[in-house]
C-alpha cells in the first residue's frame, strides 16, 4: 500500500515550482531586452549620399523579371485578358508554325501548319510593349520538308520583327534528325533571321544526336514535378539561355495553364534577357 501524501506538502511543492517558473521567465525577458538594446546600438546610421551608378553585376542582381510565356493557338485569344496578362510577364514567345503534318481536325493550326491565333497574340502583346519572339514546331520528314517549313515560318513571322526565331524539336520525324534540324536552321539564316535558337529536351537531344552548337541560343525544358513553380535546373554541362520550368503555370489574365520560362540560372539575367528580347526600357 502507498503512503498518502499530506495536502499541505503538495501545495508547498506546487508553489515552489510556480515561483521558480516566474523567476526564470523574468530572467529570460531581461536577457532578451539586453540583447535587443545591444543590437540596436550596432545598427549603422544612414548615409547622406547615395550613389546613382551601379556596375553590371549589381544591375544583374537587382533585376527582377516576371515569367516569360510561350503561347500558341491552344490558348484562345478570346479567353485572354491581354491587359492583365501583359502586366505579369516580361516576354512572350508565340508559335507561328505548327508543322507540316497538321490535320484538318486541329483546332489550333490550319492544315498549312500556320497557327490560327499567332497574329492576334503578337499584335496584342506588341501593342502593350511586351517583347515578342516566335517559334515553329518542327515536323518535316526530310531535309527538303524542314526547309519548306522554315520558309513558311519566316514568311509569316518576319513582318512582325520578332526578337528571336526558335525551332521547337520534340518528335522523331526522320532518320537523321540532326540533318533535318540543321537544314531548318540554315534556311532561316539564309532567309534573313539574325538570331535562331533551338528548344529541345536534353534527353531527346542526346538520343537523336542533335548538335546545338551552331544555334544562337538554347532553350531547355525541365519541370521537376511540374507543380507550376520553379523546382530544378536542367541537368546539363551545355550552355543554355532559357529554361521552361513548368507547363502548368498560372498567371492573372488567363484561366488555363501556361508554359512559364525564365532566364537560365547559369547566365547573367540582364544581358541574356536583352540578348533574347531586346533592350530593357526604363
């Protein structure tokens, strides 16, 4: 049988514990006040002069860009509030040509391969001073077809003076994909495109032995879990300039999903952005 403890002893012990707790809290509060006072004394006084010049490195560190979107006829103009969307992006890459294998059932492009909405997209963004680049989805089954696609792409895109021409390479359409891709690039250059880049997955590039060193810029997609946010950079030793980090992005001005892109983390933001989209207007 356990010995019964007298109530007065219990009250005494509880009171002692409560007093100890109060004293400990008071001591901690005193320490925090002393620490805060010390920290406040070390805060530097503001200077009376401010430098108005910054180095390129400082500009690069302070430059904050909105996402860059790539968009096509799958994003209907009637569903876009261009005023709102334009305030939330720093650039747009508009699909002009969807490939030479388009069927009549395709809702986003004509059977000629020309995107159904590219003119509206370009005009609406340029009207709001959003820099616009263009891209073509490559589907040629021979070097000859690749060159023909490049011709249609350039014919439709060049009147709008895009900042960059991109070739989107995602599907195996011929035995020697590298030969076809290079034919596309060469044709664009011959027609007058000054800057030609390639959009391609790193795995697909290696699998098809496609070389990118002759392109003016490289654009890689890497999504991670494709959460709609940036999660991971492409795993590659190659130099690249633009990174598509999700196909499930969300921005004010459009209720559907958007492809979101950013300047490669391996590049200087300001100079690379201006290389791809033109000089930043103050």
